[in-house]
C-alpha cells in the first residue's frame, strides 16, 4: 500500500513516524487492511493516540458494504513498543445474514483478536 494512501486514510503527524507499512485486500469487496507504523524515538504513545483518533474517524466515515460493518466496528489500534498497528482483518462470517447481530459482532471481534495476537507475537 503506498505511503500516500496510508497517510490519506490515517493522517497522523509524520514527525511521529519513522517508517510505515500497509497491506490491504486486492479485491475491493473485502475491507481487510493492516497498517503498521514504527514510531519515531520516544513517540510511541503519541502515535498510538493519534492512530486511535484516526481509527475512530475512519469507523464513522468509511463507505463499506453493510456486511463489513461488524469487521469495521471490531477494528483495533494496538501498540507494542515503538510499533503501532491498525488491524481490520479476518474471515467473513458466511453463516450469519444479520450483520448487526451480537453473533456477527463477536465473530468479527474474535477474528480481529487473531490479528492482535499475531501482531503482538511478531513484535517480540
């Protein structure tokens, strides 16, 4: 994912960032994406706060298919040391047509939890 796209979606102060990396689904009907930023020295907490604000804006304004709202709402910003990540990924719940149901929300949260665990393990 090009840096310009990442900063267009998550417009954090670039002085907080040493490096950035992002991946997203190549199929436009899937909203999955991961953005990882390495904070400039001593700026991890500030970058995390900025990313959480940008995540909240994204949740409020994203134009996604209705079936992806559970995944969007379950998305997270997590930090491990100098690394901060936005995670919106996981399997699609093919068994539940009611995307607003508690079951759909739990499924999406469980999928994001897999990504959070992988991020935490990779950052060790």
